[in-house]
């Protein structure tokens, strides 16, 4: 693989207009924002995405685009940048960071960009390196939320509401809850908010607890994130026709956007083809799968990223891998440079694997190629 300093992103439009967008690797996120936000709604919906790496000979048949979406998503949705934060349950799923007070227009524009970026990834069928909470996917689909959706957001809060739902709270005297909540805001005094008019004087009872649960669930999901969510949805539907996503539920949308991160090695092997003299029972191929069997799941994901440009598996498994002209299975081809590291062709989901003389050498070379490179060979 080769390292490069800049990347050029080119949108080719089906109309007479076309534009070339320059995105520098060292300023990837800022340049991606500037480029995508400069496009009109018409261009976003009709554009065909192509990426060309500067200082490299190569055409974008899918691989460079997959890497672009992978890298931007890994940066854009990283809690380090402050736009998104981890859920209360883990450091795996992310959600919009609450912001209390007046958000500057520049910040809201980043959420609009997030929506456009998600829409482009969905429209062009590129997987992203991010997993959101369940309510986030429902917000994208503009679907109503339920009590169960809070589990992925804040399990402790979810459990407390479950207890209220499943137990008789009588006249509310023992519970002591009212239709109001105390909201803690960073760097600000605590604020009491009423869930309904005069809510602080209305006790939560067995008769009205259903209304209370509906209101507090809505408050918990919207607190501090409503303006950001509105801008994100605005950007998303500037790219995506709402009729096209109306067929999904939240789980299906998650798979389509993010795939899965758990590698099924049998599925991978069953959907791999061989070229150049390799076949399923060739000693080098047997060693290849033995090496992958000993890899951790993270190392397998790195290998998948190395060869295909994405570290996620499509929702329909390895049979759903895409290449230059549509569906293209993972391929291992014989490459006669025995002293070289394996080489990847991300546009074609192809790994060039030299016929190493032993399992130990193959394992060492494969691991070195996967762990010590951060860009991809392009054919």
C-alpha cells in the first residue's frame, strides 16, 4: 500500500452540471464539510460519487469512496469532537450531545452536514464506522419512540420507568413523583421543568401514570438535542426521499448504515473466491483461514478494511459485499512476489496473497500488512 497526503473527491452529476471537490487528508473533516455543504439539493440527489487519490494512478471503482466514508464517519461521529457522545451504557454507541442554551448557527450547520453525510452514505450504499443508539435511528425514520427504546440510551433510567409501568403506584403518595423533572445542565444551576401545565403540583398516580410515562420519555429523548436533531433530519432528507426509507424499521436501518462488526468466519469463507491458481484446498489458502481463525475479531475487521475499504459487514453478510460494478465477492488471488506483503485492491475486494512457504510466515506478513498500514493499494 502507499501513503498519500491528499484526496480529491469528484461528484459527477447526471445533469449537465458537474463539480470536483478537493479534500485534503490532513483536513479531511473540514474539507468534507465545506464540499458537501456547497452542493445544492438537486446535486446531492443526482450526484455520482467518485474519489481520486492525489499523486496516485487509479480510478475510483468503489474502493476509494468506501475509504472516504469510513474515514469521515470515524472522525465526524467521534465524541472527541463534541458533536456526539457515547450513550450512558457503553463506549460503543453514540448519540447527539445535549446542548442547553442557544446553539450558534455554525454548530447547527455541522448537524445538517451530518444528515447529508448519512444520506449520501445510504444513497451510495457505503457502510459507516459508527453505531448509534436505537432512538437515533428512529429519529431518522421519524418513527414514534417507545419505553423500550430508552434501554439503549440509559439503562438505569429505563429500569426505573419499567418499575413504574409494571407496578401499582396507588395515589402516588409513596412514590412522591410529580409531572415535573429536575434537569441538570453542565455549568448551570439545576432547572425544574414541568411536563404539563402546573405539573409540579400534579402527583403521578396509577390513573395518570401512562400519560406521565409518555411525557417523560419524550422529555428524556429530546432534552438538549431537539434543534440539533431537526437540522440533522433537514440534511438527511435533502439527500434521501422519505418514501425510500419508509420501508425500514430502526433495526434494518442500523444494518444498512453500519452493517455488523461481528465477523462470521464461516460466512466469509463460504463467500470467497480464488484466482491465479489458488483454490479452496490449496495449502496457502488453508493457512490463510487458519491464520484468520487465530485473529481477534478486531484484527479480522482490520483485514476486511484493508481489502474492501470498510470495516463493517453488510446486513446480508459477506454475500452482500459490493465492488466496482455491483455485488462482488471477497477474492484471494495468487501473487508471485514471495518477499512482499499482501496487497489490496479495494475497488474489487481482492487480496493479492503471495505463496508464502509456511503458516508462520503467512501469519506474520498478513498481520503486518493489516496492523501497520492505514491506506489502501489501488489498482
